[in-house]
């Protein structure tokens, strides 16, 4: 269980998060929606250890995460993607996958010299895992393509795959479907469902309400840094406050 409890964070005079509490269960996808600037990405940055909140805490299975220390939070099994995919464009899809690995012992010089067998074994194991994940993503046939040659949607799928190389207990996904074609969104949804079924904790920021309704077990609605509603996607769609805030806006300006 991941629990965000009473987290507040200001940037100068701007209260980006105001006593925000969110609970995300394993084996479920927890949605985070809200208008642009409502604090969604900031909340992921707090959970991922990038920002140290002014107040409040985040616990994973009852233990406080070392907030403000992204490397240490990552070691605790928390992985995140970004609104703009972070990839090495001149490396192949497969090479990017291998770079996504967390404890690659080949990067330690003493290991390379004194434990070459272990390094080779780990590399082989990582290659096997990369192949399996690329298969699950329906991207195995792209393994030798340069990451920079992929479409935006495929790059987002690849970043999800890279995240999985570290076998994270918690996945934080920031707008994976934005700018992605419907076929690839279907692929993302199918992949998210398998992550959920593996018992992982998935937190999903998304503007695409169909995707939210399709994949989320519970949804939190942020507005100006505060949680204004939470419930099942069905409950959220019927929630008066949420509708007044923005669900009722015309489709072309809707930012949910
Ligand atoms: N590093 C930062 N420095 C100053 N202000 C920030 C920073 N990051 C976000 N903000 C501000 O905090 C608010 C919430 O931003 P953000 O979390 O990115 O919103 P969302 O992801 O919901 O669109 C916005 O007003 C944004 O301008
Ligand atoms: Mg954002």
C-alpha cells in the first residue's frame, strides 16, 4: 500500500499541493485527474522523491519513503515516467531497455574485474527480461530500431518497458496516453492491466477519461492543489463538484 498523508508543498507563494492525502493499493490502478496546473505532476514528483514536501509524508507498506532523495526512493521500488519520454534516441530499443535496469552490477568497476562471471550472468538475465517485456508490449519486432525512430506513442510504450526492467513495486505514470494514437492506447491499457494483475501499485495521471474509466479502480481529483473528490470512475463522473469544476466543459476545452 502506498499512502500519501497530508502532503503540502509551496513554490514561493504558490501552494502547489495543499494537505493532499492519497491511498494507492497494490493490484489496482489509481487515477489522478484534474485541470492543468492542479498539482498532479508535482504530487508524482513528491512520491518519486524529487521534491521534499513542506509537510506530510509518503509511506510504502507502512515505511516512510526517503523523500527528496530520488535515487533512494527508486531503490525502494518506485519508478516513474515523464510527460516527455526520457530516452537515448541514438541507442536501439533493446539498448534502452538494458539501460533501464536498476542494479546493473557491470557498472561497478570492481565487479567487472573480480566477478566477470556474475556480470555476464546478470547481463544475460537482463537481456532475457528485456525480450520478455518487449514481447508483452508488442514491441519485440522493434528491438533493433533506434529509439529516436519510434513514433511518440511507441516511445511512451518503451519508457514503460524500461521502467519495468527494474521490477518496481510502484509505477508512477505521467500522461502516458497524451498524443498517442488509439491503437497504442489500447496496448497501454492492456499492459497496465497486466501490471495491476501482477499486484503492482500503479498511479496514473491521465486526461483521457475513457482510459481512466477503463483501467482505474479508484480516482482522485485534484483542483488547485487540493483533492476535491475521490471514488470509482463511475462515482467521479456523477460527482457534482467535479462536473462543476470541469467535466461539464465543452469537449474541445475539456482538461480532465
Ligand atoms: N518546479 C516548479 N517551480 C515553480 N512552480 C512549479 C514547479 N513545478 C510546478 N509548478 C507549479 O505548480 C503548479 C502545479 O503544477 P503541476 O504539478 O505541473 O500541474 P499538473 O501536472 O496538474 O498540470 C502549477 O501552477 C505549476 O506552474
Ligand atoms: Mg503535469
